[in-house]
């Protein structure tokens, strides 16, 4: 939840910069206070789930955007 609220606040700050929202709106988005380690997941995927994710990503990798500036601009 904290990460999502932080991301939302950054977006609202950008909206403030382009006068799309009222000034200081981002100050109303307050992230929750978390103890150290609370903003991390401790859930592990089992091997079958991990293999399924990898297979999916490999199948659809061709539809992904380029990952480096040189690959999108045609220069190497």
C-alpha cells in the first residue's frame, strides 16, 4: 500500500507542475507509517508457479517494448 501511495503522490506532483490539479493536492496523499520490513513480501512462489510465469514471459517477450535506447532507435 505504501509503494502505491508514493507512486500516486509522485503522479499528483507532476499534475501540479502542469496545473492539472489544485496546488498542494499531493500533500493530502499520506503514506502509512510502516515498521522496518513491513514494506516487503515474504511470500515465495513454488517451482510450478515460477515455471509458469517464466513460460508466459518467454512466450510474449516478442511483444515487449525495447529495453535499451539503442534498440529503439536502430543504432547499435
